C-alpha cells in the first residue's frame, strides 16, 4: 500500500495553522492568558516549518531545510514559554543555543557535505532535547487544580520526544526513514503519531487553561475585592473546617470581631477613596500581626473577623490585643494625610460563649458593642455567664 506522505504533511500543516489561530483568539475570551498566546505562535511556527518541509524539492534548500527546521525548533521554545506560564520567561539561552547549533550542522550537511540521513538525525535529536524542558516544567507544576491536564499534556509531548529520539537512533544505525517522503507504513505511522500527539498536546494546553481559569474564578469568589482578604463566605468555610478540627482534636477555638473606630468620620472628612485605602492598610497591618493558623476575613463594611484556632479566651485576647496595638501603633499615611486609626474588638471562645456560629457571633458582637461604648480602642471579652464581664485593654505607648 502506497502512502502519500507529502499530502499528510500538508494536512497537518493546515490543521496546525487552524489550531494556532484558535489559540491566538482564545485569550480574547480568557483575558491575561499568555499561555494560549505562546502556544498559538508555537503552532503557527510549526505549521510554517512543516509547510517548508512539505515543499522540499520545489523551493530553495535554504527555505525547505534550514529555515523550515529552524521554525520547527523555535516552536518548541515557544511551547516551553507557554507551559511555564510566567515562570522563567527571560532569554532562553539554552534553547537558542540548540537552535543555532542545529542550523550550523544542517547548513554543513546541506551545502558542504550533503547528507539527508545525518540531517534527519540532527533535527530529530534536537527536537527530543528541546522537548525535555516543557515536559519537565509540566510535571514539576503538576500539583494543583490542573494536575491531570498537565500530566496528560506532558505525556503527549513526551511521546513525541520518545518517538523522534527513536527515529534518530534508527536512522543513525540503519538508515531507516532517511528519505523524508519515502513511502512506507512505519514512516507513515511515525508522522501520523507526531501529528496526533501534537493535536492532543494542544487540547491538553486548552484543558490546563480552562482548569486554571476555573480555579481563578473560585479564588475570586472567596476573596473580598477591596481588601484582598477572605470574604464572608470563605471565612465561614474556614470556620467550619476549624470547628471540625476543634471537635475532633479537643482543642480550643476563638472568634474576634474588629471594628474600625470612627470610620464614618474618615469617609465624611476625606472621601470614600481614602476610606477604602484606610481599610486596605488596616487589613495589611492585621495580616502582619497574624500567627500560626489564625484566619482573617472581612465580615462586612469596616468590620473584620479573626478566627483563632487552638485558643481559649486568654490566648484570643492576647491575639486581639496584638492586632489592636499594631493598627493603633502609628497613623496611616495617605498622600499628604496622616490619619490616626484605632480598632475595637470583641472576643468569644468556643465552649464558653457558645457551641455554634450564631452564639459565638452573638457573644463577640455583644463584646464589641461593649468595647465601642466603653471608649473604643480596646478589646472586650464576652462573659462566660450573663453576670460575669471581663474587659481587657493594653495601653498604647504614651497612654
């Protein structure tokens, strides 16, 4: 049975070009996706190189051999940039060195000592070498939401590398496939395998991008857009997780509710834009004061919640005081403005002030109410019994 390998080349060239254009268009639907852009350019470079190879004997050797194979190798550098997704995107000295060395060798065995067998060995080996890095990058980044997609893509690229390395060895040892378009079932199968795996690798890259996009959407759904901390929904999920661990390991769990003192006055005096900046700076300061597994979230408006695993009332009070002192330690600078900011807090402990979210929140809110009406800039601990009330305040320097 005769196989028209030149026609097969042309079919895959058209397919690569179409897939490349699709990959270049996808970022318009997935803003910020440079991975798809790089992969799209890689496919177009591969299509251009494959087109040059398909026209071997019809166009000058420089175009069909030197330039065509250079484009195929460059496509692998672009593929590496795609799968790295922003990591190590500087100059690729190694990759370009492989391309440069391959072009020099191809030129020598094209013009000075023509030998197609050696040229096929050189290009096949160079492609296999360049494929090692994207495969390694995909495997190294495998943990996470897109693990299966990355492993799938790595397997496809690895299959191409193994196939071409095998081709290089067979060609070097026995001259198999030394004629690029010689008809034969093994030659046809090798080209078909390369084409199919390339298409599957493209689907793998799209799969990675879809899963990354889904993970980003899930993350955005859990983050308060103004302050960058956990939103109320995400904080509740953390509470459920920590409560389960508290009950399982018989450890403590405490809740602190913070409120920025006189925040309405900040908005009224300086505007909401300054008020937003104040909230961001407060969150930055609160984050810096966190320890261990403490979890911070925005509960609403200028109120923030702090979950303190493994803590009783005393430890929770110390954590809240640490946060209060950090925020009130120095004014917030916003342009020419110097805005003194303090916070008040109410603290409630699991088992003492309740065994469910509603009771804990009710107790912490009541304690916060006491802190606000007791002069602000202080921490109040919810009483274990209606008759008992404990108030804690650590004075600021100079008070």
